[in-house]
């Protein structure tokens, strides 16, 4: 679905805009890695003095692992489940699988900006 398409479009725009911001210590473009996974989550406000919005659950943990195992900055790594919703609208390259803590080997896909 449309929700997965919107998340992917947001992630692409985030990477593009981040590159326009210079890092203060070296004046190089800011680079980020993004991980996307699809599934159920629980969300809510945490705290009373300075409430913070949080998203919790296995889906969020897996998305975090997609980011942390992403092989390089400036690209997006998505899980098989997200790939099923994003293909063929987005050009995604299979990684051949990535070892993910707590999950074992997962098939993942990478999106790289053109150019």
C-alpha cells in the first residue's frame, strides 16, 4: 500500500534534504541511513512533564535493524515485507540477505538515489 509508498517518499525526501545541510565540524553534506519495515506498532505519549511520542513493538525494532545494518549512508534499506508493498513502483536492489540481531538472516533490499 499507499502507507508504505508515503513512508518511502518521505524517506527519499529526508535523504535529499539532509544532503543540503552542511555538517558543522567539516562542512560536508549531512548523510543518513534509513531503514523501513512494515507491520503493527503501538504508539503513545511517554512522561508527564515533557511528554514524548514513542513507537514500540517488533516492527519498530526491525525497522531500526534495517537502518543499523544499512551498508552505507545515503541509502534506504527495506525488509522483504516492505518490498512486497513497494515493488515495482520503487527500484529496489536485493542484498542477498543480511544477518539481523534477534531475527537471523533476512532478505532486504536497497534503494539508492539516481546520479
